[in-house]
């Protein structure tokens, strides 16, 4: 019995050593990299776009590897269909039913498929993955639900906190999408800085090429866009602070209108009341459900892009504006300076007069417009897709 017990102990120690020493240097190539694809396979905005763009660029830049996208179901849509038509991107649906699949049962599929890495693209990874041979990475976009809890339902806030904190503690590596998010992870979750890698996001490549004049004319006519306008893009919710842009509009030249693109929430009623109070109904245009293919053109025809959000994890719309050659005015207090760079203008998210002054400063100076466009475009190259993709692959290979 003693000899048998010693043998079992030795085997256990051997297995533990094997798992602790397992690293990508010991792996055979090509790699099989698995992703939490719930949003990539079902969402047409936000995290869906982020997920597809990230995987597509990896698959294009590093075609020698296999990219397995795990999702409980898949939505039929042009963007999603095109995504899964790529040769080395493969959709993986549950083999044994969707119940608790993303949280636990997915581990069976990952092992059967021979995945060496699993990347949770939005705040969570499967439970117990740390007890397998699979290396794990989790992307944390923001911890806004802890910094601004008033914007979230109690149960949602607790669930987000549990999932993200657990993932941060269990993952082999954490990808933060900004230095501000990294600071929040360290401060709020007590995670070692050495475990966190800041890898910025880029935006869709369609924002990086100027549209032809005929295309811009079509877009302008389709959406009845004015000759001169200030642009704001983002969900119309309290945190995004559209009310400040409305208040600033009152102090701008009446030749300029405000064009707003975004999904409306209950906060929209607050914005409507402010518009009525200030008598600005004829100077504001709300657009929604805009085809993604037309969005870059709307950016490119804007005079100024405004983003007065109280708090963001990064600020992709700012990147889109800079690539589109549009001067940016954004709010202080989170990470928007990281996205906009030193040559964009920044104001307090509580200062409507400051926002109006910054916009007027740009509108009244063609020279400043020229400098902001040129320097903004130069700055935004640090978010180039090829560079960001290389940083992510380097992160995988460092595991």
C-alpha cells in the first residue's frame, strides 16, 4: 500500500510539473487558438466588431495558425457570414448542448479540438481552465461598472464584477485596452502589473481610406446631411454625456448643426428636453441603424468630432475620427487623451462653455484645423492594425 501511495504521489507531482512547465515554446506549429466568439458570431456593433476585426487581422497577418471561434449560436448577417468564410477561421458550436457551455463545458471541446490558447475577448474565461494545459488570456475593456455603478443595475454590476475579477485572477495573461484600464485592474482588483499587457485597439480599415467624391455625395443625399456639421457617435446614454454637446451647440455659429449617430436609451428623453429648452430642434439630426459601410463617409464630411463622455475604456470613435481626418474635442477624466493624442483638444465633461469654446477655436482657424488633422493622423498610426496585431501575437507567444 505504501509503494502504491508513493507511485500515485509521484504521478501527481509529475502531472503538476508537466502542467506548470507547459509553455508555447514546447508547442508544435501551427497553433490552434480558440476564442470566446459569442459576440463575434452574433453582435453587429461594439464588441462584435472588435472581436471579428481582431481575429480577421490575426488570420490575415499570421495565416499559418488556426483560429477557432466558439459560440453557442450564430446569427445570419453579411458581416458575420463573410467573417466565417475565411479559410483559417472556423466556427465551433457546442458538441454537447449550450447549457453552461461558455462557462464550463466548453473546456471539453477545447481539449478535443487541440487548442493550445484560449482568448476570452470580453471579461471572462471558462471556469477551471487554469487546471488544464490550455493557456488563457482575457481582454478587459473597462471597469466602468465599478467606477460609475449608478449606470448599472445591481445584479448586472455584481455579475460583471464576479466574472471579470475571477478571469483576471485565473488567466495566464490580461490584455487591457488602455493604460487607464490597466490602472483600474491594478487598483480595483489588486492584480500585479506584470500580468497585464496594454494592447490598444484599432478601428475598421474602412475608416483609413478617403471615400470618392461621388460616394460622399450619395451618403450626404441619403441621410440629408447638412453642409456643415459637428459629429457625435455613440450610444445615447447618460455616461456618454450628449447633453453637454447640445448645450455647447447653442454657442456655435448657426451655420453648423449637430449630427448624432447612436442607439437611443431612456436618457434620450433628457436630451430631448434640453433641446426643446434651448430651442435647438432644427439644428440637431439624429441618425440610427446606419449601415456600417456608410459610417466612414459621415465622419469624413464632419467639421469637428465631439466626444464628451464621462468615462470610457478607450474610445474607438476618436480613432475613427482621427483616421478620417477630423479634428477631435473630447473629455478629460478617463482615457480619451490616450486615444486622441496631444494635438486633440480636451475639456471637462461638466463644462459646456469650455466645449463650445474649443469647437469655436477649431472652426474659426483653418490653420488649426490643418494642424489637428495632420498631427492627429500621424498620432493615430500607433493604433495601426498591423502593429496591434503583431503585439497580440507576441503576447500569445510569450505565454
